[in-house]
C-alpha cells in the first residue's frame, strides 16, 4: 500500500529500527592461531609444575604458578574474540590433551630406573618431589581450566553477539571475571591438599587471593589484550569474511 505521496512507507520498517550487526570471526587456518595455541599449552604445562610448590608472600597464600596462569586467560580472550567459540573450544581441548600427555611423560620419567648411588637416589627423590604431585595438579588444573575457559569463551562470544564489534573492554572484563571464579574454585579445591593446605582459613585465603589476583591481572592487562586483539584482527585476512 502506498501513501498519497507515492511512497510505500507503510510497508517499510521504521527508520529507527536497525538490523543487529552480526559478529565477525576469522578462520583458524593461519599462523597466528597456531602460535597462540602453542603458547597456551606451554603456559598451562609450566603452571602445573609451578603449582606443586606452596608460596607464602606475607599474609598471602598462593602457589608457584600464580604468575603464569593469567596469561592463559588473556590468550583465551584473544582466541575467543578473533576466532569464535568453536575455535576457542578446540584450543581448550588441545591444551587439555597436551597437559595430559606431559603428565604421562612425568610419570614415565619417575618410574624409569635411575642410578643407585647416593647422588642418583637424591636426584630421584627430588624428581619425585617436584613432578610426583603434578598429575593431581594437572587434573585440578584441567578441570578448572576446561570449565573456566569454556565459561570465559561462552560469555565473551554471547556478549559479542549482542554488541557486535563494540564494547570490547566490557566483554573482556565480564568474561574473565566469570571464568576465573569458576576456574579458581575448582583448582584450589583439589590442589590445596597437594601443596599442604589443611585448614579452612588458609584454604579460603588461597581461593580468594587466587581469584582476586588473577582477575586483577587480567583487568590491568585489558588495554594490552585489546591492542593484541586489534593487531591480530588487522592481520587476519579472513576476519569478517563471508
């Protein structure tokens, strides 16, 4: 039906209504994705080794992997934002598998017969002390990392579907906070006994400090994460391609 002026305005949508922008993502078949995947795996494997040592910094109780683990989430944010949830899930599963493989290698190294002299016995004890707890820590880390990274990626992508390319900072901060809380609670619940935490007060300290620290680091690094994301987006030829 046309108006008296001859325009079909009655059949056209209101000018204030705009189609929601579709989120854009890049293909994973690029060297950037492979590099980030490799770094994520190395960071998680090193974190599992470091976590076998309990660390006390004044009133703060943490573990030796505290300075590494936030990097995994920063990389997870970059992968989720640039490549999407499916790619992030693939990265999580791959990192999961590599950590299990590393844990299996540690077990083989420990059970292999060593030298029977005093030096060999001392070295065997040191290796068992350093790498022996790692399989349980790997389990704790993998369960926490899998749940936390999945929630982190899901929240980020869902927020991106609502806002398109806008509000990157809000996506990074909201998704990181949700993922870190779940990850920290699961990891600390399993790892506490491994590093010698036996009372509830120290456990609470361990959980709260871990969550606050990891989240604070990610929030402080949001400007850096944003710059990395923009840098990768500009260099990914498939980003936004139909």
